[in-house]
C-alpha cells in the first residue's frame, strides 16, 4: 500500500478526532500530528516513535531531532524517542545495533481521547518485521503514547510464543537543550555506572549531578528514583519517572563522534542530551511464555522560576 493510501485510510478511520491529522513527512514517511489544548506533537510510523513534543505554554521544544537524520526504511531516525528493541546496543551475532523495531514501519491500532482531552495512540510492530528472526516469532510489540501536559511512552512486549525470551530495550530519548555544557542531570548521583568510553568499566557513584564537558555514554544500574534534567538558560526542568525499568543511559557524543556520524550534524551535540529509559545490562529481562512486560516513562517538562 502506498503512503498516500495509508494516510487516506487513517484520516477516514480517525476523522472524529479533530486534534489528529496524518501527513507525508520527510522521506515520504507517514506521520501523525497531534495538536490539542496542551501540546503539539509529531509521531513517525517509521520506528513507531514520537519525534516532537512541544508544550503550548512553554517556548522551547522538549525533544531534539537531528537535521541530518535519515528517514529511510531499514535505518533508525536520530531524534525524538527511538525504540531500541528487542536488543539494546550491539548484537553478539552482528545483526546491528539496537534491534529492528526502529527501522520498520509500524501500524496504528487505536486512537482515543480521555476525559481530560489527552490523546492516546497505540501503535504496533507488524508481525512481518519479525520474520527473519525465528527466535522472535510469536512476540508482539506495541507502544502506547499519551500526549497532554506530560508525555508518556510505554513499550509493551507480549510473549505469545511457547518459550521464554531474553529482552533488552530502550526508549532512546533525545532532549533539546539550550547548551549541553550548561545543563545538569540529577537523580543518578548515588548510582554506579558502566562507562562505554572506557570499555564498560564500572565506575563509582559520582556523588554529584551529571554535567557534560566531554563524551558521555553510561549505563546506570539499580535506578529507583526519578531523573531530572535542569536547563537554567531556558528556566526549565524535565523530570523522567519510569516503570518496568531499573536502568538508564545518559549519552552525548561530543565532538569527534558527532563528526563521524553522517546522520548527525557536526555541532548538534551542543543542542541535545539523551536520557534513555532502559532494560539494559543487568536490567535485561526474561519474559516467560504467556507473559507481558511493560516499560514506561513519563516525561514532565516544567518551567522553573
């Protein structure tokens, strides 16, 4: 089915939601736009990921998307909240980083409006995307995205197969910042972390807020408390509260790695920081046959006086 046909069918099916529209985005990818009294948001069916979220009462965007990002089947989009699934990081058999969910087209399962006028969208990864991975046959992945004053994203993995599966995953969320060198991240001061630049050596808890003045690529484990991104230049805080996750990744590529990525601008590292809700490292999960695992993050931007 062509993009135009997909968009036409979706527009007809959900015509009763004036807050929701469908259009052809970059690279001919089907996009969903949500504009309600709280916010404006855009969602890409490539990757099943939210790309932008802007509160109407706040001047600055919450999410970052690279101007150089690819919008092509088979490739991930660097921006918004990419879905890394069913593995996070590199695959031991060389299947590529971060799984295949982020590089396939997703389907729209439902759109609803609650009594508070929050729009909830449920998208799912079609079964055909799993055909070349026999170990994932019978597994269903969906995402539930709620857009209102806050942004909530849930990844739901249902094991309909007859065997247990091991899962690592991430909502690889890119946050727009005034300048990465002036922000700080609180809530992980007492957590040890695995440091990718030093070959995943475990580092002691820093005892202070995270700041960015070099490459940062860390997996924090045993994460129990909310994480808050403080951006004093924009008078804003963004708090992340997660469920079904006890790990988090903080990432900024800094100078040299930014230059090495074709789908990321050389100087864009100053405009973003990733704080990722994950099931990574020791937090990887085993989902038994017939069981469901939900990993969720609630993102709460707030103006700070």
